[in-house]
């Protein structure tokens, strides 16, 4: 059974540190109206298929992906927002069970990175990407199947993947 079936809605976010505005892009679905043959444009807001990154200072827009297939959607968009002195941890744009090892961290500059998880439902493949916060420098960190899970280790700045088997677990640590 896969671990990452449930995607969450990204919709919109503003990173106050970098003046970047992130907006979910959704697939357009055409549907007929109930009482007429008139077609109405509808978006599928259950899944984010791409992210538009608007640089407020430069008045420029970038998209994380040049093109997206219909079965591809984004399950996670994570980035560092602030250092919390009280418990020596990093605050992210949202809470996520994927963020681990995030305490007793020495104060440091926030990473200028986005961590993005994208799923291809048809292939059962998850791709974990790294971008600069402005949407540039797209780098594929890893590609995993739907039986493999992942976490982001904040202290070590690594993506940890693991796949459970009956009597063992296969781990992999990849630099972020």
C-alpha cells in the first residue's frame, strides 16, 4: 500500500522574506451544465498541477514546470520561513509530517530553496525536486515508487527515503 496517496491543497502563499507569491495551477475540466448543452469551464481544485511563482519586486512570473501531464500533481511545497530561537528550530511555510530532525539547530541563514513533491498517478511514481525559491534552478533529487516513503531531515539537510519490507527497511539519504 502506498504512503502518499493524499495530496493537500496548496492554493496560495506569500513568502514575506523573499516577496514571492506562490499560486497553485489547476487543470481545466469542461463540463456540460445540468439543464442545458452549454459547456462551462471548471477547474479541478483538488489537485495542484503546477505552481506559478510571482516575484512582487520584479513584477515577473515563473512556473515550476514547463509542462505537466494530466495525471501529474504536486503533493508538497515546503520552504523555510523563519528561525525560532526559543526551541532552536526552523519554521516552514506549513506543518508537515515529512519534516523531521528539526530541533536544536544552530542559527543559520534560511535556505533559499523549495522542496516540491510531484506524483504521476498513472505511473505510481513520486519525484522530489529542489528549486530556488524564485522557481529557478530545477533539480531532481530523487524518483521513488508509491511503496517508498520520504522525509526531510532539516538538521542534516537531506531527503531520507525508505521502503519497508517484511524483515528489513531500505534507507537512502540524499543531499538537499
